[in-house]
């Protein structure tokens, strides 16, 4: 059984590196600007974009076998399930009863 190896070009790696640097600069800029509650949303969006670029290109997931892609998607679904369960517990508590006055 022969294995097909994908070799990415230097131009692609430099392009991804430049995109990561632009996103890092965006992270630094957003940290200095007060956007109110949108700061968290913008910072998490930039972080997800950077993580996606790293996983797809530097970890070669884009050119890997379908089994690796299924494994990554199942891990993401499991992470989302854990977040939903944690948030449902956190949001269902009555925090007003925990004040020192009761």
C-alpha cells in the first residue's frame, strides 16, 4: 500500500504565517480598544481563526486521511457537549441566594 505524502509550498506557509501575524496584531489591537461586551466575542473569534489555521496547515489536517478529520470533528463535538452541560449547570443556579445576607 503506497502512502501519498502532501508537500506544502513555502509560499503557502509564509501566507499562513502572515495571516497569523495579522490576526495576532488584531488581538493586540482589540485588547487596547474598549468594545464593551463585544471584546470577548472578537477575541474568541480571532483565537478560533488562528487555531483553525494552525490545525489545518501546520498540523497537516487539511491533507490527512478522513479518519483523522472524523477524530477531530468528534473531539470538537465532545468539547461542545461539555461546554453546554457546564453552562446549563452554571445558568440553572440561583446566584442571588448565595449572597452573604441569607
